[in-house]
């Protein structure tokens, strides 16, 4: 994650090709604003993909990649397109981590944490906890007859699972959420050119203290990572734990909300899933394709390279639009249509690709499946309470709120 939701200010590049020349060479990109990309980006992204699949956007002060094959190329090639750059704001907040390193250093940080999240182990370790958490939270909502699902279900479920996974002794979900919020705010401040806020340093210190207190027990993913032969130091474990919060909270919360919103916005597809629950996994994959939680991933070019006809220069920001790649008509026919039976929905890039592909994908799918199953089984007639809010966001995309209601709520006393 290299940028926050703030509109980025165009500036001088590191290439020697002037800002104006680049804008003239890529006229479609020159006209697109950060506001369009944060609001309803699909039409402008389609124009870019058709005319300038790698385009210079002054609004981002960088390149935007919108074609599926080119997106895969960038994410696979960590030598030419790296995350290891001083501008990568997350590293400035939490320190070097698996998110901001490439090559052997990345492998050393990633492998100790990726191992516990292998698919079979994830299901064995977390399925019962996730299912129980989702069911209990939905059951608690049922008597009210209406709720706002992002705040009442998606967010709390994602935080509870991350807290359980980390295995920090005596640290509850609310505390984990407060640390995560401090890190996110700090990334946003740095991206906007403001100094690092003190809250981030305090949160990191408290996280470190919790990690140090918990390591002797060997519990949780952190305990397993600490015992790995890679020999990560405590400070490194703390940085990677903070990264797990980024991946496990915001992205998963958005994934759940986007999946529910997509089904509510397409009643015929929701009816298909109700009639055949076997379509639910496909519906989740189609939701990931149709509106991925993470809209973009950032890389920095390490050398001059031609990419999709564009002259990328060493040092340039190369931002991959997962949102655009997931609606590439060369891969997904009729890409704007939401179809829970789409046969190749799983070809989406919602979890990125290459060395930095999300190893928590199985857990995120478990959480989304558990949440949707509980909602559909326990809340009859589930529907939007008003128009379905659209997803918004430049980096993370989801509705700000998701109000819903349902039938047959028990009488209140």
C-alpha cells in the first residue's frame, strides 16, 4: 500500500520527460481526476484500457495499468517493478516488512507468516472460530429487524479474526482496532505531506509490548513465525504483525460489504443463490472480480522499460488498477454484468499476483462465506434499507455504510 485516499498532487517526475510532454502523449489519462477514480471509476478505466492501457495520470503523478495481462506482468516481475522504495508510506509507519520488501528479504519476512495460512491449515485452524463468530453476530442482530452491516458485522468480524490469529495475550479486538486505526491515519498523513503523527508511534510501541509479552507462550501466528528458522527479530515481527492488520481488517471488511452489496443490488442473482446455495462460492468470486476490495497496488520501476507501449522510466510510480484488470473484456466477457455463475470469475486479480499475492485469501474467503451464510440463513427477506450505496475509495473500495432490513423480526418487549 503506497498511497491513501487523498488526492495526490501532480509534480515533477524522476525521468527527464517533462510533465507536460507526458500529459500530451497520454490525453485520456491527462483528463482523469482522482475524484473520478475514487467515485465511479469503471467508465474512465474502460476508456483507458481501450486507448491507453498504460497511461500517465497527472492526478496520480504516475502510470496506471488497466489491462489484465499487463497487470499480471507488473505484479510478477518484482525485479523491474518493486515495492522496496523510500516513498512506500507503510514502511515509514510500521518499518520494513513483507509488504515493503522484495527479493530474499521479502521471502525471509513472508515465509514465516505464510506457512500458517496455507489453505488446509487455515480451514482447520479458523473455520470453527469464524463460523461461530459470524453466526453469533448475526443472531444478535436478528431481533432488531434492521442493521448497518459494515459497522455491525463486517468490521467487527474482521477485527475479531485478526485478533484471534495474532494470538496476543490479553489484547482484545477493540485494542487491535485502535492500533490499526492509528497506522491507517499515519499512512494517510504521510501521503498528504503531513508529519508522522505521535499516535502511530504510540500504537507501534504498544503493539511491540504485546508481542514481547506473548512470544514466550508460542501461541498464534506470531508464535509460529517467531519459531521459524528465518529468525525474525522482535521489531521485524512487530512490523509484519502490523501488515497483517492492514490485510486482515480493511481488505476483508470491504470484501464482505462488497459481496453483500453486490447481491442486494442484483436481486435476480441473489434469488439464484437463495435457490441454490452451491452458487455462493461463485458469487463471492464474482464479487471479488466485480468490485475488488483493494482497487490498486503500487510498484516503482527500477529500470527504464517499455510497458504496453508506454516509456516507463526508473523511479516512476507504476500503479496497477486491479479494478480495471478485473473488468478486462478480453478475459471477462460482458465485464460490467454481475453473474454469480460466471465460469472464469476466479481469474480475477483481487488478491494481487506474483510474490506479493495475498496469503490470507483463504481466510478472507472463509469470513465472507460465513458472513453471507449466516445472513441468508438467519435473516429472512434480507434486503437493502433504501438504495444500495455505491462503493467508493481510491485505494480501498466499499460502500461507506450498508443499511439492511429483513422480515419476521421477533416482537420487541
